[in-house]
C-alpha cells in the first residue's frame, strides 16, 4: 500500500474459493521467486503480457472496476473509492469519515465477482456499407 495504512479487503465467496484451492506455501497470493516476498509490480506486468498476450496493466484492472462501479451500479462513489483505498479528498471530510464502509464494500465486491464471471456471447460481426458503393 502506498499510503502505508491498513486496508481491510472484503473477499467475495468466489475469491475465497479460489484462494482455498491454492497450494499455500507462502503468505502472499502473488509471491515472487522468494515465497516470503511479494511479486514485484514489474513481474506482474510481465505475467499479464505473457499470459494474456496483450499489453494489459495492473492499473487497468483498477480502472475497469471503477468504470463498472460508476456506470453500472448504484453504489455511492465513496464505496468504490474506499474499495480502491483512495485517500479521502479534503481534510474536513477526512476528519469526519471514520468508518471503512466494510459491509457496503463486501456487497460491492460480491457484485463485482458476479459481473466478472458472467458468461457473455460474443456479438456477431456485421459489416455496414457506408456511402454509395461506387
């Protein structure tokens, strides 16, 4: 964490299921070569590029989550901001907001898991002629 502060993360049932299936020889979900150290950011980027074959970024996952939460759900902005561990803007608001919206974030993350696992049919390709065709 950049903020060097504790951040409780509610895991969806699916996330817990996946974690239980891992061969746990480390305390990290994403460990590096040394199982006692976390996977460096640069290595995670390389894994994404190699496994997915496209130039995805870790930040892109966060951005996708924020777009989904903002555009396709009714959750308050503060809930998704807190899920991303963003700092509270403004000293006054920060002084008064003491909770971490954990129960609301738990529901948000469960909805995100459902969204991520949904089955989608690829849209059929269509070609539309533009112009007179001359």
